[in-house]
C-alpha cells in the first residue's frame, strides 16, 4: 500500500507515511542523533556509579533519584502540556538537559566527580524529564494529525530503540578505550540536533489545539488534573493497559540497575559486555517497532503477549550463564517492552480527546518512567541481598502473574480493544465528550 501523495508529488511507503510531514521529519532526524547520546550516557552513568561505589543498591538509588521527579511532577506537567506551546516547552527542556550532560562530562573529565554529584544531576534531569515526557508524547499529533498518529508513534519508537542498539555499543567501546567522560560530552553535543530540528519547524503547519487555561491557583490545577485521571479510570482499555505497563516496568524492567552487575559478576565481562546487552535489547525493540509501523496492529492482545515475553526473558536472564544466550534473551525482552509501550501509547493517543491529551499522556509517562524509582530500589535491594540473577527471576515471575490476572480482565466488547482505523472513526473517538462534561 502507498500513502497519500504529498503536495510536492512524493510518495511515502505505508510503513513510514508519517515522514511525509516536514515538521515530523526534522524532529525525527534530530531525535535520531540526540537519542544515541542519551543511551550512551545511560550506560556511562551506570558504570560510573558502579566504579564509585561498587554497591548494587547505589545503582537503584541513582535510578530512583532520576525518576522520582516524574512521579512527583509528571501529572502536573500534563496540565502544563495542555496549556502551553509544546514546541517551545521542548526547546527549553532540551537546552536544560544539554547543560546537565555537559556539567557531568566536565566533572568526570577533570576527575572531580563524586557520587553526590551524580545524584544531584540525576534529580535535576528527572525534573526536566517530568516536563519533557508528557509534552513530547502529546506533541506527535500536532506534527502529523490523527490520520498518521499511530504510524508516528511507531516510528518514534523505532528511532528510540534503534538508537538503543547504537548508543550502548558505542558507549561500551568508548569506556573501554578512552574513558567515561567522552560519553557525557558527546551526549551534550547531541542535543544540538534536536534543538535545531525544533527551531526549523514551520509553526503554520502544526495542528495546535486551542490551549486550556493555565490556572494559577491550586484548586483549579487539581480540578484539571482530576479530569484527566477520571478519564483514565473510566476507559477500561486505557486503565488496563496502564496497569500492566506500570507493574511490569516496576518489577522487571530494571536493567540499568541489574545489567552492570550481571555483565561483571555473572558473565565475567566489563563495560563493553554491558553495552552489548543493552544493544541486544535495542535490536528486539527496533524489530517490534518496525513490525507495528508496517502493519502489526497494537491491541490489548499484543500488549499481553509482549508482557509475557518480558517475563520469560527476565527469568531466563536470571538463570543464564552464557553471554550468547543472555544476548538472545535481551533481544526478546526488548521486543516485549515495545509491544507493551507502543501499544499503550497508541491506544491512549487515539482514544483521548485533544483537550485532555497532555494530562492523560502524563499518566502514561508517570506509569512507565515513574515506576523506575520503586523498581530500582526493589531490584537493588534484592540484588544486594541475593544477587542480580535472583532479582531478575523474581521480577520475571511477578510479570507472568500480572499477565495472567490481566488476561482475565480484558474488556469483553471488541470495540473496546481495537484501534479505530478510518479517519471518521478516529474523529468520533477523539471528540466524544470527556467524562466531566456537563
């Protein structure tokens, strides 16, 4: 199938049809560069903490420090996302993240870094991400419209996970050859690409909905936040998707905490082994993203299959003592992760009215990224007491239990579990009154 012809006459294959929108193209290419740096910093930060402390619990505490602000501020950032220019907000958050990466890189480069520096910078990055994540998710529909939204979500997922292959592998090699500092400094430089993409956008081509009022008193902000939470509560498909994603992310997706330990203590490797394990997960995630982009429909069934794949893979990692087997299991876990995350993202985006999108997407980002503090502490504590393999096995078992319970609670009506396909259906789904409409 071929997507609609652009005004300029160019045809785009169905699987990449969202790229026919110029604003989305410049954003997507900027993300491609920037996310390579982000994944490099993730690997370098985990290895840095392990070098400074040699304590698995410290890895969990740093993860908690970075993502706790998402829990504290993420939902309120969703209210902000519905009231401000999302493009302008993203420019601010990207500049802030660039500065934080530069500071950490310079501290490492000059041998001044201490553990408390890493904690402080992780907290500040968490505050930035608390705003950035719901704004970024809600911005997609402004770039591509509803017709190409599902494809845009899949392509964003593809670039996110394609860079998971490249970034960690590069980071592992750089750490082994020239040291940690260069990873942080290259990440800082990579933000220039996404900032440039945002600045090059044509504002006249953005489909910006009328902003909600930016309330300045606590009561009104709470009312706006409650409206989004009620919508999530009253939509069975969205509610179930978020619960599964949040629980699995909490108990099983703690790789930043557990993989450095697995690479060093179980597989007998170093930073390069850690990087290759993360890259293998990226290959699986990229595969899943491309399958969805090119026709695999994101449904509740796919979400549960993905969650089960994560559970099986994580249990296997707890048992494996072979690098080759572990790489294969990381690939499976990456595939399952995106089957869950992209499905949840798409279901939410297509079922949420424009006026509520920022607030509802903030629930998604809080459930996904905000689970990291609890999950990091959980994984770090179990690993400190019984080792990384035990922590992985426990997380995998809890994931499979979650899948079994969720499968028994899938909404019965087919209309609740499928994604509208025709533009008319998309419009009807998106413009129905919110649950608080009078």
